[in-house]
């Protein structure tokens, strides 16, 4: 039998339907792969008993001729999603051994459709990071290595555990969240596909909040088709989330393989940054040529406020984080460090519970929201955000169907390389992705090639609101032209 962990999600789904193998066999193969790959530190909690029980249920349902669209498919869940009775920590000491008495809407829908939970995946603490080095469980290792080197590389962040697990064959797909690029950047760094849907497309209920007006859940998988299958289950209206949009969820998989002839693809001149590496520039041009060869029309577009996106994002996101993280006080749940009075208890709990990057962002956020600075920083950043959104709206009004950009300014970098004295160097990794969150648009990252050292590089497609289908069609063109990338197995 083929190595079950090397199947795509679509192949596994078809194999289960044909009864070529069972969900228990598929799940056991992934649990064994997880055990061999603990050096990657992708999972922070493995749930083998629960996985096998869910797999047995899926097999029974399939045997009776039933089963949802994900029946028997083993998935990994980012540790930001609340899972009923299963430890959920956002990879922060402050949540301790917290076991939610409820299930997030997104995971509820995955289990409704028959998926199997393999465990909880590592992420940057409270999703704050671009390399998965801020987790209280330690950094995640990218399964990719530079040619001729055994240096450990980051998988990107904050959803680094999800990306690493999918790339290494430790699950058939995974959930992620994207606040400023936390799905698309790790997908690019690990040679897989990741999509951030339109804001409001997936419910945020039961997901640990970072920045509420920016956070959006989305899937990771090894192919464009697989992400389309997962998104259909994850998306949908949820009355428990006031930002959830009440729109029918299309059959995203049907868009994969659809002709892109006649689609207008915008190439934004502002994304051609000073000092951009020749490799990224070549990759971008190559991606544009592939789309052109498939019948799409390329047009140069202007997004003039792009240069303000990163500074505006790093005001808005920390401001919302400082407000959201105020609930972690040691009183109701999570870790508690006692003090002589309640204020001291708050201070001691937060000092011990939050890591350095979270403290940094909370302090920035509290500062920009404070009296005397609110107008100068937060209010101005929100005005810039409106202008960024309008730039995209103007492009789409001119008949542009999607925008093509690089996903990241470079390939994956080494662990510890950018965690020095200057945090801004790390923040620059989000340069191509934050605009999409600021405007609430959908964006997909698809592998487009490799750099000179053999590391994967990704291309990003940005779409109109609620037009993920066009992104899947275009993404598949790039995927077919670029091919699939698999890391050489060194981890066991």
C-alpha cells in the first residue's frame, strides 16, 4: 500500500470512499509519522485515543453508506482553536492547563463533516510572531533544509506548527489563523498552500483573539484542491460571531481547474520594493507569465498607500491585542501567581505568564490607546486602513479580478536569525501580507518555485471580497506550472 501520509486530502477521501483503506489505518499512519517527527515540535499535544475513536466512528458511518465531505480525514488543529475538554493554551504559559468546556465553531463544523483530530499544533504565543519562535513550547522546526546544510530553519508564523505538520506529512490538512500573514507566510516558507478567506467568511467564535478586526481562520493543505475542500467545511455564517457574514458557502472545489481565460490580473507597482531580491522578482515575473499563458490578462495597477500598511498594522493590531489580552488576569482561568493584593496578583500573573513578544505588543497597544496618543496613533492608523481598502476597491472597480504579488520577501530563515535586538526586522516579513488583512480581503499563498539554496518560495493572489473561488482557479494554474514540492525527510 502507498504510504498513506503521502496522499493528498482528495486522494485520501477517494480511497476511503472506495474502501481501499480505513480511517483507522489512515489515522494510525499519521500518528506514527507524528511520533517519528517530534524533532519538528509541530504538535504541542497529541490526542491518539480521541483520534482513533473519531476514526472508528467515521469508518462505521462510511460502511453504512454515509459520511460527510471530510469523513475519516485526519487533521491538525492550531492551538488557538478551543477544543472541548482538550487543552487549549494559545501556546502561552498564562493559559496553563486550560481545557475549554466548549468547541470553536470552525472545529465544530470540521467534526460535523466527519474529520478526525490528531492533536493541537504549535503557534507563536497568542499568534504574535512571524517565525513560530515565541511559543512557550519552544520553536517549530521547518521540515525543509538548505541544500548541503543541516541548519534549523523557521517554518514562518504564527501558524508554524500547522504549516510544518502539513509539509512533513503529519496531517492531511490543518487549521490556521491569519492576522497579518500568519497563514500565507508559513505556507510559502514550507512549500504548501494556505488561504486567508475574506474577513467574516469563517467564524471567529471559540478562537483565542489576537486582533479582532483582523483575525481570520483558514486552512492549510498540500494542494489548492485540498484547501478548497477544507474551506467549504470551515466557512459559514455563525450567529455567535457578530462579524460573521450571512452568505451561502459555494462549492470551492468546483472552482479548481476552471478556466482563467479573460481574467484580469493586477500587478501592483508598489510591491516592487527597493532591495527586493532578484529571486523574488524572477518568481513574481514567472508567476505572471504562467497566468498569462493560461489566458489571463496582466495589467499594472497602483496601490499607493501600500507603504503605510506595515506601520498602520503595527498600531492597530497591538492596540486590539492589548484590549483582548486584558482578560488574562489570573482570576477566572489559566495561570495565577499570587500577590499581596489583587493588583499585585494581576502584575505577577502577567509578568510570569506572558512572553517577551506579547509583553512588547501589549505595551505598544496600551501606549497608542492612551489619553493624548489615541488620536495621533490609533485614529490615524484607522484612517490609513480606510485608504488601503479604497486602493483595492479602486483596482477591482477597474475590472481587475485578482492581484498577484510575492508572498514573502525571502525564503525561510534560520532559527534565531531575526530574534535579535531589533524586532522590526522580524515585522518586515509581513510586508506583502498585512495589506490584505487591513482591507479584509481573501489571499492565497501557492508554492511557485525554489531559491538558489533549494528552499520553497510562494506567490500570493489577492481577490475581491468573498471571491475565493477565483483565487482557487488562479492558484491551481500556478500549482500546475510550478509542480509540488516535498522536503527530503531527515527527521526520522
